[in-house]
C-alpha cells in the first residue's frame, strides 16, 4: 500500500512540475539568461534550439528528422524531431487530428514496451502547447534492466501539414536536477517552417471531368 501511495505522489509531482511550455525567448533574452549555450538547427524542418554547453550533441535521427542530446546524467536524453501529417484521419484535409495522432503514438509505445516485456505505468494525458500549436503530453514510468525507475515524457504538436515533437527520458531520481535545464531549452525552441503550409501531397479538389468524346 505504501509503495502504491509513493508512486501516486511521485507521478503527481512529476506531472505538475512540467507544466505548459512558455513562449520562446527573444534573442537578447537568450544571450542574457543562457550565456554559453550552443545552437542547433535542423536542416530538414528548420526548427532550432539552444542547449547547455555541458550536453553532448548526439547522432541525427533517421532521414534527418531530428537530433538527440545527451545530458551529463547516465540513461538520460532529449530528442527533438519533426514529422509529416500524412496518414488518413478526420481532419479538414482528411488527415490525422492531434487526438488521433496521440492515440496512435500511445499504441506504438505500448506495443514497443510490450515486446520488450517491460511494464509501463501511464500518467494522464495532458493538453499542452508546443511549436506555436496545441500539443499533447504523454508520460509514463517503467523500470529498466538495472531495476532503475525511469520516466519518459513525449510532447508533440500537429499542424495541417506537419508537426514537431520532443522526447525526454531520464531516471526518476534525476528529475529535479534535469528539468530546469530542459525547461530552459524548450523556451528557446523555434519551430521553423510553417506546419500548416499547403503540402504538395495534399488531396486536390475534384476537377470537373471532361465530357466523353463521341
């Protein structure tokens, strides 16, 4: 019973301590508040961010969709990515809505950890704002192969054409140490190109058909 109460309190603490992402800071404010931080810009989607100089820039994600950052704490990472909104859904363009995208993302995560035979505990989903658009926040905890309590937070937005996302992984014990830097990092985030821009693969309106030749 005590163990259950401990985890309930811990999840509530984690959930409320990582609230809505505040609007990006101006360049002058960045230089003043985050001296020495480095810059990263994604060539494919155009999003950019600043990160602490004590963090290591990791390898690009497949197809250039994003990048990983390694904080100086074992088993922790922050990954930023862009994604296209191409799957069929119920949006005005016949593509996925944010709710549909979040549900699919949750299923993928659940299937992945089920195949690893790792039990995960979900926090309640939360509405958020990311990259200038409404977003969803999914979070869950689990134990890794070293029996260490781990936390993952996934936040993503979705426009008519494409979206942006961040994945945060850390030991639960490192939460208070890492979150100030991560929150500061996300304040510097710039989404890049227009996520609602008309896509070249967007369904075209039905064109009037020519009368058949006699």
